[in-house]
């Protein structure tokens, strides 16, 4: 599972052979969640509200890049939230 971004203790990854809908995985301490790329809805898991807000802010900025990465499987690092 390639790590595509890390900031403030939040790790964001995508799996190579995943199922639709397009999504990414979030890990923060003992919390885990799956976020849909197209609608930015939380599909599974739990995150603290503040962390979820930061992840969604980051994902909105990089939404187009995340979709391209999902479709091409050309995984690379994405800039963290600053």
C-alpha cells in the first residue's frame, strides 16, 4: 500500500488492486478510515472530527490528482496540508 502523503501524524495511502468507488485510506494513531475521492464522504471507519476535517481539506485541494492517481495507478507523493 503506497503511502501518498503524511502530515500531522496522518498517513494517507492507496492500495494497488482496490475496488471501486475510488477511495483512499487514512490512518491516525489507532483510527482508520476510508474516504471516497469523488464525493469526499467517509465510506468506512472512524476519525476524530478535527482529523477528518484536515483530511477533507487536503483531499479537496488534491481531488483531481487523487482521481488521476486512482485511474492510472501512477502512485506518487502528494504535498501535505500546510
